[in-house]
C-alpha cells in the first residue's frame, strides 16, 4: 500500500511577503518623521489642518471705548479678536448681530486670550452712555467685549478700506459679517453674523488659530 504524500518541506515553501503597515499608520509615521527632523511645531500644524488664510491687515486706528479708555490696533496686538460694525438705533440687523456676538462672548467666558470688539457707525447718537446701556443690555463684560466709537469718517474708512466690508459713505449700510483678527492684527476669516452656522464656524476657526499660536 502506498504511503500518503508528505507536505513539502518548509524550506521549499514560498517565503511570506512582509506585511505592509496599516494605512492608518501613514499619518503617524509622517508626524513622527517631522518631529525628528523639523520639530513638534510642524507636527502640530500637520495635525490641525491647513492654516487659515491671511485676508488683509487691520490698519491703525484709535477710538474711544465705552469706559472712556482709548483703544486702538496697538492695544489689541497680541490678542485674538472678533470685530463687527453696528449702530444702536438699528431696528433689524444690528440687534440680531449683537445677539450672535453675545453667544460668541459667552462661549469665550473664562478665556482671557480672545475678545469681541463692536464699532459703532453712528457715533453722533451712540455716545459713551448709550454704548454703556447697549453693552449692559447684552451683558457684555467690560474687558472681553469692547464697544468703540470715533469720528464717523474714520470708522467708515476702517470698515470699508480696512475690513473691506460695508460702505465708505453710508453709516447705515453696514455689513452683517463678523471678522476674525489674529494676534498680529491680520484678518483671518469672515462669518455671517446673524446665523448660528456662522458663529459655529467662527468658533471652530478661532480654536484652529489658537492651536497655531494665534497667528
């Protein structure tokens, strides 16, 4: 009776191909290489996604805050801030914008790194007392939500030529956009100031900006 066939010797079996690393390892390998070669800063940038675009630089300005203090671009350098342009006698868009800015203000509670800045386009009627009353209505903290007034032409120039929104001549034809400004005084994004989705996108970008060092 014939003997059963034996399996081929191990030496004759084809060698197993080396297993490839899981696809999920790819980003980790890249980050590890970057850390070794270029430092942890670049690795953080890779993980946080592409940087926010630089959309322009806020020009110099110096206006009066509701407290009576002088606040300008120089005083805001080193901070992340969100700007909008309003006037307190506005019956439609401005209150809606300020309600949304109040949501941003609340979301940043306890955060000393970022603040909100509202500029009035109607400084003749928006006196310091009027601005204080408006700020109190929206429960704006004096150090985290500023209200600024200046000569109307200067405010409109800042709005139109600096932030590139609104009108250069009509104080009541203002934009409903919020603008995100980094620590270096550069504009990094625009957001719909009367929509919940705009506030959400703004806060997400602010967190991205902070992870990148704020600039």
